[in-house]
């Protein structure tokens, strides 16, 4: 399982767009504020202008009314001056008349010449000019004639009374006649204009209010409404993004199951509830069988589909209230509260195995996988949640170790085995670093020609505390941990170094036979490594034999195995099939891979003389090898009777304690030297 089988989404994508959204929102607000300010300023300017004009209209009305009043007062004062009985009265009347005259002329001048203090508008100025200078009003002409009569009367009242009286009569006539009428009409016209201006002000206010409301409506429709919608959408996006981030932090993105973090939280809740209610909790750790092979063969897209299909099958296998989580890769966990006996958990595990045994259709590919289940129980096995998960993992390892496709319950013995295994693995890593591995050699002879046909390289571990350890005690751990690859390279180095020594001494040793694991044989660089080492030690390829077990030939997980064997044979290296008869290698495999030699497993040889069925099987194996033109060697030969029997069946190549025990390099060299000089028996200089 690689990271390709996990899909990840970036929860920060929405947050990364937020600065742009904030900038856009700020710009919209500024535009709205600027638009509102523009409408207010324009409306204020228009209203100010209208109001200024409307304020002059009452002033003009008052001036016009005052002129009419002054006209009448001046006429009255003129009469008083003319009819005064005393000089004092006449003088007082004259003074008042002259004041009225001045006021009337100043008012008239202010209107007709456009007094700046009045701030007359263009329309009002035009109206005043029409009334005072145009026909039929001609107020200016009449008023000036009236003022001239007053001046004449004042000037002649003392010198020419008749002329003054005549002037008074004309003056009185003008007051009673056109001039007063014209002034009254002018005042009425100015009042009408004032009403119009007032109406204009009211209309301006209404227009300004309507414009402001329209501006607000435009802003609401085209700015604030989209802005509010955008804010609402953005808020919704942020809420949704937050929910997605929270969901992603607690769930697996591929299967949508709770992830490791959520699994730990749910397990703590389940344990707390079980502790209160005196119940049990089962933790089922599930691992898909052969999942790596599916990824390697069909690709990670198919691997993803298998994981999703497995998750859905797990959901259909559990009960309501159970929790399913994906820890990563092809590992899943089920947290299942149980009422009483652990058999409830076993039934869940069995249902899972049954469902996972059915093929999975992934597009055009039909994939067959399986599952293994490890179970630990709270509180029987442990009370700590983390330790319960570890126990379930240990039980899962045992289920896979025992053949996969089964349910295994945790036990204290498993923990001890697991800890021992962990210790062995740690020691192996140290041993690789310290080069604590040795290679011993066991001779292989051909009886009919009385010669050595091979020296099998067997790895031993020189443990600093336990002395020499044989391969069967640490090889399973090395295989499962992947440490077999660096160990295998050390074995090749030691074996070829010994072969170099024997070659230089002129000893006949046949081939140096080296066992190679499936992990090594699947390594694309293995052939190059072997070739480089043979060239370094000066060993010809026909002096090297590579032993593989039957399972390597039947392993369909990687097509490169067959290609690798072809490359080895093309290189000139002998390829041997070890433990023949114990596996499922078909005859087609023997023909396809052109195996050079078969090794009959020691279990069949050991049963010679005790089980007739084994005798027939050995005879069949020898006949099969002879028919394919393949050499055959029997390993594990411990007695002369076994050796004689095998020779009688046509199996002339033998290996075992009856020939010689595995020997250290120096002892093996001595054994070869003794055989060369015929000074020693096959069992001389044996090693443990």
C-alpha cells in the first residue's frame, strides 16, 4: 500500500480565496458610499440654490408692499405739509415726506438695479423689470414722476403756493390713480412669484427625497443585495469548508470511514460505556490479503476501488452501533460492543471473511482478495485503548502467519512470541550492521561418478550471547521483515569468496549453491548484483547455482520472477528447485523455467523404509526429473540404507549428514583438500 491509495483534499483552498473576496466586498462598500455621498452633495447643492431663490421672493413682496404704503404715506404727508397751520407742523411734515421719498426711491432702486443683498434669481429679476419698465405697468416712470411732484411741491410750497397746490392735486391723483394700482399689482405679482418659489422649494425637496430614495434603492438592488448574497454565499462556503475540514480531520478521504484519530476517540467512548455497563468491547483488526499484489498487478486505481468495496462490505457485516475505521493502507478496525461472550466478535469476523472471499469487480478487472482478522477483547485482554489496538494487531499477525483468511484471538502467548520476534528483528538489524553472519557449506556428491557436484551455502548467525544460530531460528523473521535481502547479499559475498579460495587452490567443488528468497528474486537489480559479485571474485557463472523454492515458481504476484529466472539462465547460472514435492509446482513450470536441478525434500527421504507411499512418490519424482532431462538430488540423507535406496531408484546425487555435516569455510576447505588427496572420510572436520 502506498500513498497513491489515499486521496487528499486541500481544505485551505476556500480560505486562500478569502482575501480576494474581502477586497471585492470592501470595494463594493466604497462604491456604495461614494454613490450615496454624490447623491447627497448634488441634492444639497440643488436645494441650496432653490432655497436661496425662494428666500428672496418674500423680500421682494415686502418691498413692493412697503412702496405702496410709502406712496400713501407720502401723499398724506404732502397734504399735512400743505395744510399745516404752524411753521413747526409744516416743517415736521416736510421732513417726514422727504424721508418717505428717500425710502421709496431706495426701495425702488434696490429692486430695479438688483441689490446684491437680495440675491435675485434670473426669473425674479426678469419679472421685476417687466413690471417696472414695461407697458402697461411702467412703475418706474410713474414713480419717478410722483417723486418729481413731491420735490416740486416741497420746493414751491413757500414761494408759489398755487403751484404747490397744483402739484399736490397731481400727486394725489397719481396715488388714487395708476401708480397705486400698479404698485398693488406689482406686489400681487411678486406674491404670486413667492408662492411659485415656495412650490418650487417643496418640489425640490420632494425631488431630492425621491432621488435619495432612488439612490438607496439602486444601491440596495445593484450593490447591497448582491453584496449581501455574496456575503451569505461566502459565509455558507466558509461554514461548509469548516465542516469539510473537520470531517476530513476525522475521516478517511477515500472510504469516508473514520480515520485513526476518530477511531481512537470512538474506542475510548466505547470502553467508557462498557466500563459503566459492565460489558465487553471487541476490537477487530482487519487486513486485506494479497493487497500489495493487487496494487502491483492492476495499479493503484484498482487498489482504491478494492478498498472502497471492502469498506462497503465491512459496513454490511457489522451491527448497528459498531464503528468501522480505516487506519491506513489496507488496515481496518471494527469496534464492536458485545453483551457477553467473545463469540459475538468471532461471528462478525467470520461474516467479514465470507464477504471478502467473493470476487470484486473493478471496471474491467475481476479481483479476488481476502481478509485476515485479529481480535482483542476489553477488559479480558487489556483496558488501555492503545494497547488493545496493539493486541488486535498482534492477533492479526498470527492470523496471517497461520495462512491468512482466518480469525485469530489475542492471547498472552502471542504477545510473548511477538516481543520475541521484535527482539530477533532488532538483533538481526544489529547483526547486519556488525556483520555477524557466517556461511557454512554442506557438500553434495554424485555417487556413480564419486565426485563433488556442489557445496550448498548455509547461513549461520554468530550471536554474541547465544553463539551459533542456525537459519531456521531467524529466517522467518528475516523473511517477513525484509531483512532477508541484505542478509542474502552477505551470504552471496561469503559464498563467492569461499569459491574463489577453492578455485585458487585447484579444488573441484562443482558449484557453490546459494539459496535465494522470493524477495531477492523479485528485485530487478538482483542479476546485476550477482554478476558484479561474480566478476569481483573471479567466479565463472557455471560455478554458481541459485536455489529457489517451489513457491517462487507458483507466485503470480509478479511476472518479473519468470523474467529474472530467464536472465539468470542467460547469464549462465544454474537454477535449482529446492524442496521439490512439498509445494504445487506444476510440470508446466518445470518446462517453462528450464530448471537445471531438482532437490527432493528431506521429509520424503526421511520416510524411506517406513512409508511405502513415500517410496512411490520419490520414484515418481525421479522419473519426472529424468523425463525432463533434469538432474535430481536428494537432501537430508542420513543413513547408508537411504543412500543405497536412492541410488537404486536412479537418484545418484545426494546431500546430508551421511555425506557431511555443514562446515565452516576452513573446515569445508579441509574437507575438499582431504577428498582431493583421498586422506579423509566424508565426515571429517564436521562443524556444529
